């Protein structure tokens, strides 16, 4: 769980909280890969805000910002403060469960999870930025609804999917994660208090905030141990992509494609709206990258050949 925005100076949490913050700050500063990923995310956020000034985005973290929803008048201040208080209470409960002898191990696992999330965010942005808004979920929806990334179609105004990204796990933990995501989709997909919507202001399209429901959720697991040595190769230039970024994007889209196809099984009883939105996303990705779902060719650039504009699907 992320402890972003938790008040370091509050008295709750005791010695474990104090030790946690000190150790986490040191480990994060020592992790050059994490610092590089954070800087790229800041640059992406700045770019997206230049293109869409009404986007309720935190420019430092790439997250949708609860405070911006109040500032822009999307929600009353009291509603935002209520969700922020919920987040703080959940963070405090999680903090109380930490064990001092295993604190460093737990923090390192948390940092790995954040690196995976940022890597998925960066690679998705680079290959989808012309057609989609890619952003991290608001902290409330991350903690309370279990989603990390949002994908929003700029043209149609559809919030097409959410992604729960994490490091690859095996066995019981992997099955539990899959079942959790499946159950969420069976119950109607993600409900986001802090979602996105398209509106028109003075005959001009504007992407701003709003709630969203019946959004497909996809489980994205990336094998950290297999890719950790290559994170340093990630390109800060948005117009360039390292081999790792290409692999992560292709892997992500193919994993999501597999989950979409499983959702079509009538036995699972996925609600029609969730199922159709998922299928639409697969069509949109195939329209942009016609080869991305092809069988292995051994050539990354083959998968990433873009379609010509006239062949792109606009829902």
C-alpha cells in the first residue's frame, strides 16, 4: 500500500511509523532506477497537462489528484476531504500491521511494486499517447478500489479500462490475484470516484474529472527479476523507446488480450457493458497496431508497426 500524503509528523503509528519513513526515504533515494522512473513520470505529467489543462492531475506523481477535483468544482470540498480521510485511516491500519524485524524487506517489496507500476505507465504512455490519456489512479481509488492505471480514449471520451499492475507472483498468490480481479469484473467492473470524462467548453473538447463505473479491470503482472537489470536503459525522450519498453508494452497488451478473450466465456457471466468495453479496447489496440496480437515473430518492431490513420478505428 502507498503511504503517499500520510502525515509524517502525526503521533499515530509509534516507533514503527518513524522507522518506516526513515528507512523508506533512504532506500528510495538509493534506488537510482526508481528515481529515474519518477522523473520520467513527472515529465509525462507535465506534457499531458500542457495538452489538457483541465486534467485533474498531480504533476509530481502522475496520479489523478483528489484536491484538483475540489479546486475545479467537480466535487464539493467535503466529499474530497471525506475520501482523503478514508485513505488516511486505511493507511494507518496497514502501517499497524508492519513488523519491525521485516520492515526493510517489506519496504523493498513495496518499492519493486512501484517500479513495476511506473514502468507499465511509461511504456503504455509512449505507445498510446496519441490516442489515449494514460494516468495513475487517484490514491483513493488505488487503495479502496485496487486499480493502478487508467486508460482513457481521447476521441470517444470513454474510460476504456483500468489496470492493476504488479510484480509477477506464482502459486497461491497469483491465483488469489486473478480471482480478485475476476470477481471485480463479475460484479460490474471498477467503480471510480475519481475518473475522467470528456466535455465541451466553447465548442472545444476538454478532458476533466468525473466518476466512472462498469470499467473493465485487467491484471498485469511483470516479472521484475527478469527485467530489473534493463530498467536503466529506459529512454527519457518520449519519442524513443528502449527494448525493455517495447517488450513491456507488447507483453501488457497480449496479457490484456488473453483476459478479454476469457471474459467472453458465458460461464463467467461478466456483465455485458464490462465485456463490450473490454472488446472495444482490444479492437482499438489492434486498429493502432495490427500485428500486436500476432504469433511470435522474434522481431519487436514487427508487433509495433502502426496502422495508417485511415485504418484507425474511432468508436
